[in-house]
C-alpha cells in the first residue's frame, strides 16, 4: 500500500486523492492539500518508488493506477494528479471509472512525450552523499541543474540524515520510456474531467485536445497565466481556486 498523508476529516463530500509527479512526494502538496481539506478529507500519496512508499521493479501506469485504486477502495474519490500522477489518474479513470468521481489533470496529456528526465537522475546519482550533512551540501553539488525551482524541488527528496535519495533511481531510469509514454487504454469514459495547465507550459498543446476529448468527452480546459509545468507551486492560490471551482460545480457530478 502506498504511503499516505491525510488532511482534514471525512465529510459527506467525496475524499480527494492527490497523486504527485515524477521526483515528487505527498509532502510537496502539503499546503494545497491542507487548504482543500476545509470541507472534505484529502489524501496525498507517495507514488511507488518515491518517498516512503514501497519500491517495486516496475513503474508502469497500469501498476500506478492499481496502487491508487488500492488506496481508494470501494468509495469513489475525486482524484487530482500532476504530470506523472495525472497520467496514472487518467489510466485509473479509464480502466476503473467507478472509483473516480471527478478527475483533475494538472499539466499533462494522455500522450507520449519525448523529453526524458534521465539527465536529472544522472545528476542525483553524481551527488557524493558521504559529503552531505544538510541539503545545502547537496545543492552545491547540483550546480549543473538549473536553479529555476528544479534544484530545490529535487532536494525535497533528499534524506540528509540517512544520506539517501527517497527515490528508486535505478527503476525510474529503466522505466523512463514508460513514464514519458502513455499506455494503449481504451475509452471513452464520461467522468467529469478538468485539464488545468500552466499558461507558459507546452505540456498540453492544442493538438492534444482531440485525443483528450476522445478519451474524456466531458473534459473542460483552463490555464493559469504565467505559470509553467509546476503550476501548483508557482501560483498555488490560483491553482486551488481553479480546483475548487471545478469540484464545487453542481454540474460536475
């Protein structure tokens, strides 16, 4: 079972499950999860091979979707997924639609991408953890990683005390083709879906909309101005407001 961080308490509203992206963790979503828990329980998970969740030899989207299904159980949840987590959430909605009440997909489309993240894995591997006692020590060794938020984001997965990365780097590297790809999953499903993108991001392009609409005919689209791929971190208040508007819409159910 995936490691979970729970916020709020159960109410008469569906719980909200949050699935993070590649190299992320449940803790990355703490502020937004806490704010969204004002009227429902919010469950943020560490995806497999990340954080405090178990490590496996595979990292496919069908496997990740089943991980999320195990957390959800028999009570349908609203599901929010960013990037890799968004792909896992889409596969869950497509394969087990009865488990997903409403779906929010943050800055990703159900398509294969060509931008491998293997270079970041290589950068993490190159850090000499024996010389690390605090995050700043590792940051100094990640000088080649752009200081545009990426370096700080990666450092959140460092356990300086244990001198380890809370990431299964070997499997993530091996499974990178699956991570940047998307499985052949049939549709459509009538799940209300909200595709929320960064206004400055190119992850969800106009030519992706036909594919999205084929799988999720009830999909809606919105952009957060001046935000990039990590839109929830760059403009958390706008991200939260957009999610609330969709989740609270009477015609979304």
